[in-house]
C-alpha cells in the first residue's frame, strides 16, 4: 500500500465535508486541489486551475513559524521559491510571517540572532522593491541542544520580532535531559518559550503528555503544526494534535512552511482543523494569538 494513503484519505474527507457544508448554505466553491505534496518540486498548473479558498478568507492571518528566508537552512532555496510561497500564502489570507530559520550551530553556524535580523531586513527590502505587500519579522527556531545556554549567553536570544517570545524545538528521539533546564533559563531571564510542534515528539503518548503538562506548568506555550492535522507527520502526530486541540492546550497554530511543494498539505491542515474544531478556534490560533507577538492590531 502506498505510504501516502492516510494523508490523501484525510484530504479527500475534508473536501467532501466542506463541499457538503457549503452546498447546504447555497455557496459556490472551488474544490481544493487534488495534488498531493511531493518530495521534489512539481510544475505549477495554469493560473486558472490553481488552488482557491473554499470559503472567503479574511486577510488577517499571521504565521509565526516558517522557513521563508532563502538559502539559509532546509527551507526555500532561493528568492523565487520564497516569493512563490508568499503569493500563495497571501491568497490563503496571510498578511505576514515570522521568519524562523533553524538555529543549531552544528548544522547552521551562520544562523545567529544578529545575522537573521540582518537577513530579514534585506529580505523585507527585496519584497518592497518588488512591490510585494507582505510583512516579515525576524525570529528563529532554536534547537535545544546540549550546550544551548552558553550559546545563548554568547550570541543572544532569537526572539520573535521585538517580543520576548522564543520558538524552540528539539530533534532528539526522546525528550532530552537538557530541555527543561533550557526552559527554566529562558523563563528566569524573562523570555516566553514556545515549543514548536510538540505532537511530533517521539515516544509513547502517555509519556509525552506527562512531559508536556510538566513544561506547560512551568509556563511553556505550545505551537501546533497545520500539517500534523492531515496526517502528514504520521498517525501518532495526527492523534496527538487532535488531543491537544480538543483540550485547548495550543497557544498557536502555524504552518512550519519550508518550500512551495510542501504548502498544500499545510493549507489542507488549516481547512481540516476548521472543519473539526471550528473556524473561531482556528482563527484565534492563527489570527488573534500571533498579534500578541508582533504587536499589531
């Protein structure tokens, strides 16, 4: 059986549910694209056949987690890919993104807070020169590696915009022993840590839930990934993201966009989340909550 059957089944389900709901309300919709994501870039269809929102979207969304900055991590490879992502994000109702490239000196030694801020300033100028109306803010996705505290003391803390919020993650196969110490250090120094896509962390659901409750009690906020809702991160992540959504434990929902070929599953995840949990809940996580960070009305 093909490995992508589960995400494709979920995408088909959301299309069928949404089509029925909108038909009942006598609304005309355009069915979302049938194209699955691919591991390599795919040719784009003609403009007339590209994805259109199934329902009218309010242009207020802000993504707090993306890899839009070209050529500095595993995200967009060049400015052309970045602009393509922005064009499609704008069509989906986004007005801006916090650029959060990976920060881990072993793999991305040049990605320091100072360098990222300079890169975002140049990228913002490039967008303005191209006449692209889209806000970008500096940030980072900080890996909580062993030795992260001395690195922060030397290089500074990669806050999201001008806030005290800090997006963090870890790639370990189990909860790292140094993670909680890093959370404590950040909180002690008046920063607000946000743990990215906790639903993806390996381990038993019971143990993960226990770990998350522990750090939430410390004051750590959680950010869910839209792609997890479609099953694109695996069935375990799909089940965990639903549990955390149902329990209202996410402070933010984000795209974690890397490249244009991976955008469909993330937009589908937002659509499916709206069907399952309601547009009001999703709007809070991706419209209202991000404004706490970027401080705009």
